[in-house]
């Protein structure tokens, strides 16, 4: 899968907004996914939770491209910058 399907994007974003993270969100919506996409989407959700800390409708496509193309340094830099911003925001929330 080179591009995140629109149906999956909507489901993953919905699931994560309900549960608070992408892996739990995956479990919330998994029955609605196409079987052929399920494994790749689960792995992507785990990657987002472990390496990024979250995603939104504005950056999920970029993150999926970064996940599927780890050799693209520009995408990796964008993903890393987003991860840093998310960590910074969460540190302010914990103050």
C-alpha cells in the first residue's frame, strides 16, 4: 500500500479520537477495515504511537508516506519535527 486509503484514514482518525491513541483506535475500528489493508494499518498505528505520538487529518498522509518510505530523509525529518512538537505540547499539558 503506497497511499493511505481515504476510508482507512477516516476510520483511523475516528478510532484514535475515541480511544486516545492509534493502536487502541485500530482495535476500535478494525472490523470495518478491508482484510488486505489490516496488517499494514495496524503496523502504521503502532509506529505512530511509538515514534510520533499522534496524528491529525492534516499530517496523517505525510506520516504514512514517512512510514512506508523510511529512506526518504525529507519525510523522516518532517515526521521527527512533528514528534518533537507533540512531545513539547504534551509536556505543557502536564505542567
